[in-house]
C-alpha cells in the first residue's frame, strides 16, 4: 500500500498542479468519447491502451467484461449503460475482453469456481461462449482460450443490444458498437468486423465495427 500512498501524494503535489488548466476544463461537465466496458484485470488499463485522457472514457469494469441481459440482473452495469446513453449521450460503446483472462478461464473450467457461488453465477452470463468453445475440443488450449475471450465479447455485445436505451439508439442509427480483444502478450488490439465476421487488427485508417445493420423500414 506504501507505493499507492506515495502515488496519491505525487498526484496531489506534482501531477495535478502541472495540469491544473486541463483538469479545470473537466469540472463543469464530462463529454466522454465512448463507453468502455472491460474486465477488472489490473493489466488492462483503458486510458493507456487507447492513449487517452481523463474525461475521454466512461468506464464499466467487472470480472469478465460481462453485461447481463436487460431485466436479468438490474444493477450497476445496466444503470451505468442507461446513464451513459441517455444522459451523457454517448454514441460509441466498446466491449473489450483480453487474453489470459482469469474470468474466462474460470468460465471454461466451472469446476475451478465451485467454491465461489457468486462468481459461478456471474459467469453464467458467458455460457453461450463456453458452449461454442466446447465444440472445439480438438484445438490446443491456447487457441480455445482465445476463442472463449472473443466469443464472450460477442455474447456481451448481444446482451448489450437487449438494453432499451442501446436498442433505441441503434434503431435511430445513432450508435456504434465495437468488440475488442486486448492481447496482453503482444500489446495489440483486434476489433470485431461485423461484415467479415472476424476479429481483425485496427489501423489508424480503419476501425472495424460490430454495429448490426439498421433495419429497413418503408414508411
Ligand atoms: Zn479478465
């Protein structure tokens, strides 16, 4: 704890005063560029991997970057999504999983959390991803682990769309969804390309999106 204490003192005495003008601009209101939903894992640092600043990302974190479907578990995740979309008017939502994820490992091996009923129940929200991985028994463990992480991101994106605020924004064409995987081994990010149906590298020119096509309506 000593290191963290020293860090707080450094922030108060050195970092904050040096950037006082920047922080002052954030006092009145926040205008985040995106809602960033990711795992609690300490090695995943949203502002670092997006090279962004305080005020840029409205963040939800939990074990396994899980988004319970609407009405199934009305809690902090659902409330934060609703607030982000309806009050902060956020138009980009990123669901970001990561490699070497302890939660996804546990989801693949439910016996490892048999003594942790709350964790076990929480990971049930990743059951569809687990079932998909079960169909790839022939693949090496490392590959299966990656499929689990990717499929979990896609499952949570599906859940996200059950939230009325998100569904309505998508129907208006007023929302973009992104499914990312941060590879903590190589320090890169892939993004799900909804058209190609696969996770692909991100480039400065192209950010693949997982946004579903808009419904066509004849009025
Ligand atoms: Zn994780």
